[in-house]
C-alpha cells in the first residue's frame, strides 16, 4: 500500500467515525504530524500533536511516570504504552513513537533502528516493537521515514480492527 493510500484511508476512517487523533513523537521528531497534515482536511481529525523528545516532556505533557522512564528507559514498550495512554486524554485515537535513530546510542539490547510504536483507541492500547529496515544505512532521515510509514500503516490496520 502506498503512503498516499494509507493516508487517504486513515482520513476516511477517522472522519467517517467522527474521531480525533493525537500523536506523540520522540525519535520521529514530528514526521508523523507532517505526514498527517499533508492530507487535505486533516484539521477535521487532528486534535493536538506533540514532539516529546526529552523525558521531561514525556512526563509533563503525556504523564509518563518518572519511575517508568527510570526502570525501563525512554525506549521501551512501557514508555510507549504510557505515551499513548497520555494522548488518549486529548483525543479518541493515539499514535506514539519512541526509539533510537543512531548512528550512535544503540546497544545489543536496543539497537539502532529500534522503535516502539503505540496505538490507542478508547481503552485499547497496542504496542508494536519494530526494527527499521533502513537501520543499516545510518541515515537518520531514511530510518525516520521507514518508521513513520510503517507506524501509519499499523495505525490504519489497528483502527480497522477496533472499529
């Protein structure tokens, strides 16, 4: 499915169901928001988006617990889960990303290209672990694009499942 097909279907589902969407991005730095606002009529479903790059921002705007960040780290399924949970206070649906773009910062346990994508709708939250197919390129932008396109496709599939 092409990027435009995914975005068009997301728009149709959100508008048809009168749903709002908020995003919280760490590693993707606003690229999800950029993709979503490429859609004509995005103001009909986007409520509020955040770039929560720092742990303090994750705690302040999304209410990610400091204990979660200390115990599991910013790049974890637990943090991604709490990011989506925090977003659901702003909108009906959520998408959140936290990961490692590299080329530095990776480890054996958390390699470059690792991202946790969290998707939420009402009381349902799904966290997906994904390692970018572009990780070996060490090109941060290409890794971001891969993650964002994968995340938006996952959001579309998630909404089709829960609605």
